[in-house]
């Protein structure tokens, strides 16, 4: 989610005392299939982009617009037509979106100085932000801290409020961890893990912090692991004297420190060494109504150690570590599924037949699935004669209720498998937020409940499902 959505989500989470389940779950919501409209009729940023040079856009502007529109597959199909250096640039950006971090760095680092000297602000923003994300996801704290600082300094005054919000946490928090040792993960065999729902509707997973059992919230959209101060003290962890104040985590100013957990174990099976975690005050993640204290948050740095994760209807999770004890025998090929991408801190899933994909955002805080006006524009005939009702956008405290229809049943193709989701809200008008209007829908937990199982294959960046 971008800065606006993250702030709104965190505010809403703290006010209501509830959020959705873990990210792997999130990315799994059944995705809606739709019949593609001609490119010239597609709404949002895509409509402008699809007109190509006939609209007066040069190639670079058109490609940047396609990126903003999450049209990664379309860009990939055009790379062979670009000059070598331009093709290298966009291959590097696409590698970042596909979570191929080392390839992204190899392609983008050599271009950094030339892009900066060119005066092309759009390209420099894309390159520096992608490189910073690459270093962060790889756990290279020092390089990531420097890259975010360079991004903020070089593009001062050229970042939108949403973009400033999106980088606030890494920009301020990474300098605290710049000298921390790299995290390592011990090889492990695949295993089953029983998970639970806490009073907030969150998914908690069993963990051990230096052999002490706890339950942590699983949130793959979080760029950092987080730990409550009381738990850090109980485990005897050394908490930094230095701190920073951030606003975008909860919508209120909170102070965070940093620590290193020498030994952290997920479910008693997968062991992390020297895990960096940022320390928050207990009161910042305590919910008085349910009297629930969040002990810690397991974010992307932990999920990066997984090859794949399967969530089943009986509250079990099947985990395949990236490093196996016995990797000699190659496992069966992955089940075919839908492509998914990381775009900043958004998870984007491509649903539909090959060449006809539509992009949906997976919202880790969304307990309700709904489709945007972009979906409505392509299916307006199906709602003729229907009754419009007002729909309050989940996670938004400031946006007024929006006119929407209810779709009783929508087929959602996830790769070769089609699932059906019932009683979805379909907005009829744009919301004025690029993070929402540029996708066809926001996929939430309610759709996941219809699945027997779903898998996120991080190695192949595929999402597959088993219908009920």
C-alpha cells in the first residue's frame, strides 16, 4: 500500500482494533476475472498510456505511465523494441517488481550516475526507489539506509506527499540498523504450522525469541520486524539508545529503537540468527477494548526466507523454507497460478487469461473485498437496472461513502483455476487516489474464506488456489 493507504490503514487498525490476516493470506484472495475492454476504453492512467504515441507521449513517458498503472506484463512484452540502455533500465525496474533483487541491482546500479545526470526526474525517482527497495529486501541495512537518504536528498521537493509517507519509515529507521550484522537463516525441511486468530481478527504465529515462546502477528506488507519493549526486556535483548520518531505506522508520532535478536525461531522449526527488529512501546500496540497486546510483528524480512507458503482452511500453514536440509531431489514443479508482484509496499496480483490480465491490489488490512470504478467501467452493462447504495471505503476515515452496486457472484480466474466470490461492492466512480483507482479491485479476507487452500510461491512469484 502506498503512504496514503498505509496511514489510513494504521489509523483505522488502531481505532477499530482489527485488521486482516497475514500477507500470504492477503495475496490469496480470490481474484476477479474480467473481460478486457479495448485499450482505448480502459479507465484510469491506463487509458492515457494505451493510446501510445497517438496521444503525443514519448516512449519513456508512456512506459513510466504503464509502470504507474502496474502494467508490468505489457512493458515486458515491449522491451525488445527499446534501445539497449533503455531496455536495461526497464528490465531492472521489472526485476525489482518481480522480486528478482540481485538482477535488479546488477542492471540498475551501472545506470545510476547517468540517469541522475540526464535530468530525467521520473527515471531517477524510479531507479533510486527501486534500488533502495532492493537493498532493503535483501537485508543490506547500510546500503539501504544510504540509498533512501540519497533518494530523499536528490529528489527533495519532487516527491509527492504519498511518496514521502511511503519512504518515511525506511528513511528514518534504517540509520538505526545500519551497523547491524546481516541476518542468516538455517536450513530446514518443510513443515506444518498451526496458526490462530487473535481477538483483533489477526493471524498470530508461534515464535521463539531466544527460546522463549510468544505469538507474533504475521504481516508480509511490513518492511520490518517489530517487537514490543517489554518482550525485548524479558528476552534480555540490548535496545539501542538511539531512537527516531515516525508517524506513518499508526498515524500518530511514536518513538522506535532497534535491537538484534541473536536467535529467533518460527514454529520451533525455522531458525533465524541475528534478526533485526525495531522496538516500539507496548502502549502503541495495545488495544484496550479487547485487552490485546501485540507482542511483535513478523514482516517481509522473515517471509524472504520462505520458498513458498500454503494456508489451509483448517488454520494450518505449510512452509517450505528457501534453504532446505536435503535440497538434492528437485520437488515437483510448482502448480500454475497467477503472477504477483511487489510494487513498493503494495502486493499486485494479475488475474485473468494470458494477455487479458487485470491488476488487483492485495490489502493486508482489508477485511472486505471490493472492486473499483475501473472494473465497473468494463462491466457497466451487467449492473443496468440495479440499485445503487452508499459504500464506506474500508480503512478510510476521511473519505465519504461512495455510490456502489452489489455484484452477487463474480468469477475470479487465478491462473487455470476459477473461483467465485459473492456479494461484492462495485464502485461506480473514481476515488481520486491512484493507489485505488489504478487497480481493478482491492482483495480482502472475506474472499479468502471461500478457499480450501492457497499458496504463495515466492520463488516463482505465483499465487495458486484450491477452491472449496
